[in-house]
C-alpha cells in the first residue's frame, strides 16, 4: 500500500526568463521518510527547495504539503505549517549568540515559560552547549552549519530540508551529523541535498537524482549508486547515451 | 543580576530624577526652554534609534510624524480650547499615518534605500503641502494653517481637563524630561521582550526570520507605527516650546535626527540621545557666538565621525572600555554594531 505523502509536487516548472531550471518535477515523500536529493551542479536541487519553501513561486505545477496546496503560499506561512530549511549557504544572525538563535526558533511554537528548557534540550542534543554564549558570526563554517540545523530543529517542523548540511564539516562533525540525522528520522520527514556520497550512504535508504531540472533516477541508494546513468551525469555525459 | 548590573540602573534613575527636579531651580528660563526642546528632540531621536537601529528600517522621514503630531496638536488645541483631547488626537494622527504608510511600504516589499527614499519623499511632500497653506482658505475649524509661518500662537498644554490652568515653561520641562525617561525605559523594556528580539532578528537577517515562520512585515509595521507615535509625541512637546511650522518637516530637521543617530551610535539608545543633546548645545552655542554657520560645523562633525568613528560615540566608548578597563571580570561580550 502506498504511504501517505507529507509533500508532493506535480509537474513543477520554474523558469527564469528563457532558462527552464525545473522541467516538470513529480516528487513525493512519505511521513517519516528520509530522502536524499543528488545531482550535478545546476540540476535544480536548490531551486526545488526554494519552490517548496515558498521562496520562489513556481511558473507551473502544484505543491501539496500535508494535504494542503501551498503553491502560492509565502515562506513564513509554509514554515508555520511545519516546514523548516537549512539553506545551502548558512543563513544565520551573525550578531546574535547561539542560544539566541535557538530561542528565536523555539519561541514561535512554545509558551514563554517553556522556551528556556527547550533551548537547553536542543543545545544538549546537538552537543553545542559550550557554544551557547558565542556570537555566531565568529564561529567556524562547520559549527555554523550545525547551529543552523539545531535552529531549524528547535522550531520542531514536520518536514526538514537540509541543503548540503555536511559541506565544510570535519570528519568527526560529519559522523556526529549522521547520528543526529538518524535521531531526527523517527520524528520528522527529511529531504537532504548532498554531494558527499559517503555521507549519503551513512544516512539514506532512498535517493532521487535530479538532472537538468528533471527526475532522472529514484530508488534504493545501492541501486542508484550503481546505475550507469548517475556516473554519466556526474561526468558531464548525457544520461542514457 | 550582579551588584554592578543592579546598581547602575538605580544610579541612573536617581541622577535623571535629580536633573529633572534641580535644573529649573539653577538655570534661567531661556535655558529651561532650550533644554525642553532638546528633550523633545531626544524623544524623536529615540524613535529613529528604535526603528532604524534595532529593526533595521531605514526611515529618513521620521520628522513627517513629528510634524504631523505638532500640527494635529496645534489645530486640535485651538479648536477644543483644551490640550487634553488635543494630545490624544495628536498622538492618534501620526500613529495612524505611520500605520498606513508602513502598510503600503512593507506589504509592497519596499526595503533598503528605497524605503529611505520613499519616507524622505513623503516628508518633503508634507513640507511643500503645509508651505502652500497660506491664506484664509486654509484652515481647520478655527485654526488657520498659516503656510510658511505655521501656527505661531500654538496653545500651551493645560492640566488635564482644566483649560484654565496652563502649564509654565518649567512644568513643560518636567513633562518633556519625564516623558523622555519613560520613553527610554519603555524602549529598553520592549527590546527585552520577544517582540524586541524579533525586531533585532529582522535587522540581522530578515530572510531567515521569515523562514522560521515569522512574518517580518507585521513586526516591521508594528515597530514603524510605534516609532511614528513616539515621533508624534515629540512633535507635541516641540509645539509647546516653539510653535508649529512647515520647518518641522524640513530637510534640515530630517537630516539632523539622522546625524544624531549616526554620531551617537546606530544600534544603541543612550548614544543617539546623548548626541542629540550635545550637538544641539553645540549648534546653539555656535549660533550665539555667530562665528560660523552651525550647519556647516555640523556637517564637518558628521564627516569627522564617519571617517574616524564610523560606529558612533557609544560603541567606540564601549570598545575603549573593553580594551583598557582593568577589572577584567567586568568585560562583557559586545555585539557587532548594527549596519
């Protein structure tokens, strides 16, 4: 039996002038599922994220999130419905502390008296208590990535989108991140854009490959990794040649 | 809260109260009137420090609300013959105007320098508009708007609902100085609330705030409207120490407030208020000495600050304090100044 989808897009098209970045994407993931999106640069992964989070309005097609159409909804209202995103380039408040970041995210969903304990819980879960009082603008790239993921988690979204979460992280940080993602998997649905194949093998069961604005391959990670077409698109050869 | 953390606010309150009470006893009337003008302008500065320094809204037209507050007060006081309802109306008019203007600006997604241009343009339109109201045809009830001359006979405040007991200049000083302290305390409190944190979040990264599920337009509109109300209150006080005229909307007044906020330190509250008092005193003294054009000197001061102390007085003093103060335990992490 087909599982109920938390997010579903049909025929999603995004055009910038004469350039068609998304060419009719049909995509769906089920509640509680973790899916990795891979594909070479320019495949349309980040644009796809921007469309489903309301940062860009698609030229054509539809987006359904938790059974409601969000095709024309703005970013704030989609976030309030339960979607959180970690952007490709960390989008943080450089003048605020780590604790203030987590508090801002938690404050939207919780009563005032519940916020401090929720903040402490997130700091502990991500083992970043020692950074709590640090100004985020002074942190290393890997730490900033972790803070952004912690902030997104603090708002307790049903669907978490992570755009290249492991980029710029040390090997230890990547391993820790993989553990955290496994923890999150039970309570949240996740879509993760990533280029690091080793990391993908650590976290994912299912993978979708984007190529030139279309879904090229979808399925089990082992099967996709051994697919000849994947090698072709990463080497710049046209898929299926 | 540490001992140092608790004693400083108490000392500040005592010092402010003592200054408010003692000043009229030790200086002449002219100085009291001047100090009242400075205090009223300091409230205007505080409103811009809040809107620009903490919420990142580049509003170059804060004097639009200041002028509207002054005019609304003068017109209403002349018609009602009592300052009590006039004050209420004079607070309402700039607040509603700010709300309406803010709605179109923020829902129209106008940001950055465009926002500055639009607010400045609105102010200059009001300047032109009120300048063109000379003649008997331009009056609201009994109040003639007076064109370039404004409304010279602006009625002074009276005790609430007691139109016969008009306040003396000393009393207006007490009102203005107390209001300034209350406005400062209110803004300080506001910044400690969740709403204040959101304002700062929007200043730092509006896009991220939206992605967390907050609607920046609503928060900016609330801050902008509140700033408009504060500027309107400042206009009422100003009307009570000088009189209302289109000059309240002029480029000179608009520029002065921006200069005070920049020199005092964008992203601080005490700095702009301090710069407002200091620069007005310097300007008044230069005007009295009649050596140089005060605006020319003000321009040189601004250029000097932009080149030598771009973050303003207060952040620079904080940095110096952090660098040289011997009790290392008292050092605190300073925030990156607002851009």
